[in-house]
């Protein structure tokens, strides 16, 4: 089975904003994953979160360009987008309730549920919550 790496909002936003301090790191990590044959995977919720943040902070064009990049990556088989469903929602609620001492966003909990379901360990993020939940963030410095 091909290596699969989850892509969090941190990476999408860092990829889209060339002025973001993490942009070079995100581009390098993403390029390395793709060149090594990994399939990148994200959720519709993560993309929604990233596109909304970009729309608010960077403007419509930046958000639209990211949507276009994600669609092209998916079209070339470099990205798979997983969509929510009632079972995933329930598992995300379980993650949300399990870590009452953490400030996990619900989108993060949905990401954890999808990653656990699909057996994905690595993620393009620097968010320490992924490590707390037992995953391996590739963007941690």
C-alpha cells in the first residue's frame, strides 16, 4: 500500500501564502511526500477550514487559488479528499469527549477519526494536538 499522509489546515494555509513563515517548509514537505509517491489525504472539513481562513485573511483570490490547487492535485491522483458521514461524525464526537483536558477543535477531532479509520499516522501539520492524539506531525520543528 502506498504511503498516505494527512494534510491539515496548517499545511494548506502555509502552501497558499508565500509570505507565511512556514511556506518554504510546507512546500518542501509536500514536494518530498509527492516525489516519494505518497498520496496526500485531507477532509472536506479541513479544506473548508483552510479556505475560510484564507478568504478572511488573504482575500478571495488566495482562497480560490488553493481550491484550484487542491482540485488539480486530486485530478492527478496526488490528493484524496475524504467526506464526512454520520459514522465519522460519531467517532469525531468520541475523540472530542475523550480529551476533555485538551483544546482540540472539532475539525481536528474529525481529522483524528478519519486518520484512525484509514490507518494514517503521519500528517502535514505543526499542530501539537496531533501528537497528543497519537499521530506524527511532520511540520514540528
